[in-house]
C-alpha cells in the first residue's frame, strides 16, 4: 500500500490534532467525542494498514470478544422489546469498536510518539482552562450555540476524561525528566476534578490514585487479583447490587451521602427483578429504556429505570443476559492480565492501573455502557496509554537537557 505509506505523516498529524482536541471537546460538546474518535479511527486505519500483520497483533485477543458482543447484541433483536433499536445500536457499536481497534493497532506505528503526547498534554491544559471557565461562567463559552440552558453536570464528561488520562500522562512526563511539570499538572487536574460536581469521576480518580500506589509496589500479583475480582463482580452483579436496597444500613447510608445514590439503589433493585425474569438472553441490546415497568416511580416519585441502570455489569445482564456478562468479564480479565505482564516502566504501569481503576469505578455507578462519548473516551484513552508507554519506556534523558524527545 504505497499510497497509504506515503500519506503516513499526514495520518499521524491528524491523530495529533485528534488527541489535542479530545478533552476540550468533552468540556465544550461531549457528543462530539464520538465523531472525533471515528475520525481518529479512520486516520489510525490509514496508518496501520501498510504495516500489515505486525500492526494487528495487538488486537488479536480483543477482536473476537468485540465481534462476539456485537453479534450477540444484533441477535438479541429476535427477542428484544425494541428490535429495531437493538439492530441500530449493534451497527453503531460495530463502527465504534472498529475505530477503537484501529487506534490500538496504530499505537505501534506512530513515528513521533513524543509529539503526540505533547499534543495531548497541550489539549489537557486547554481543557482545564475551559472547564474552569465554563463552571465559573455557567456555560458562557457555549451559550451562543446551546439550545438548552447550561447545567454543571454537563462538565462530568471532561471530569471523567481527566480521571482516566491524568495519571498516565503525569507518569510519562516524569519519566522524561519533567517532574515539576508533571507534579503541577497533576495538582491542577486533581483540583479541577475536585471542583466539578461529578461524584463518579471524583471517586474514580481518588481510587485510581490509591490503586496506583499499591500497583507500584505489587503490580503482577495485584493484576491477577484485580482480574479475578472484576470477573467475580461482573458475573455476580445480579446478587451483589440489587439486594443493597433492602439492607437498612445501605439505604440510610446512601440517603445520608446523596439522594441520587439512594436512587441508584432503587434502580438496581428494580433491575435485579427484571434480570431474574430473563437471566439467559436478556431483554435485548439497549432495551433498558423500554423495559416493562421502567416508567414506574418510587414512593418518592423518581423513575424506576431512567434510560439505563447506571451500572455496567447490571446493564449487560439486563440487556444481553449471561453471555453478554461473560464476554465483558473475559474482556476485563484480559485487560488486567495484560497490564500485569506489560513490559512497561514501574511507575507508568502503576499509573495505567490507576486509570483502569477509575474507568471501572465510573462504570459501576454512572452512565449507560453504550453511550458513544464514553466508548470514544475509553478507546482514545487506551490509545494514548499505549503510545505514552512507548515514550515512558525510552531511555531516561539527560536531566540537564530536559527533553521529552
């Protein structure tokens, strides 16, 4: 593919621009993350295709899992409560997964990985400023284009993006001799995460920092423990989360912390009953919004199932049954085991573990698992981590030079 090979510098420049825009787009218009990731996927495909089999070795394990998930989701249209919706979402997932796999394949083909990391760092700085400005001015930056009024949870997406990517970036910068900049960036990012209102991102980042410290000390054994624990939580989700609403201490504790947390318990209790009705096949891909009885309300007047269960394992069980949950559990285990075995510098691997913990934490308490901005953010973060790992693994520079190249 000589034409694609000659165009490689342009494809890579395009990817630099995409990663620069990643977090600012989440701050200004989070729905733009999906087309941004799709564009990045096309550019990545152009970069990876000329490399042939070498570029696709990294996705051999993930490809069958993603293909099986899409196929099972499409097949679920046969019994879904909204068959057409299931087919549409299956097609969307196929496209997004293809873009994500292309990004993973292209991560080894980046000729100037330090430049791409620098572009992302610059974009993160812009996103911090934008997020603070949007929060302080109640959305004045986007007010001329907005059809609805600004609400502070609109910044939850960029908060989560920061929680996913901040630690690996700081570890990479520190490895390249920019320790003061890495520390300042981490402090500024943590301050913005604390400033914004999203609890999932804030808790995820805090747990990610704690996990990074532990993984720095015991990466390989903890990776195996995390893999086993992830599988157990995903497969046992219907017997872990729904009963919490019936435990007085859990209910009262949730009410004391935040009303939305109490509402989560009510949602999970309702979802547990519906999972019990169709534990094997589920109700169909993306059927959460149409589950019978979901429009009902709690005694306090809150909807029993608003759009999705706000819990990734429960949503997989509810919509795709045991096969969907098993595929997700297998994917989670592979991520942890791959992290444990990756030949990455110790500090960087620990930071990547913190990122993964943050992502799993967010998945257990917020958002629908098929939301396009979330899938886009996760794939772009994974691509960035794989590229940053290459930069972090380069020989330490002479500190007197202070170069990241």
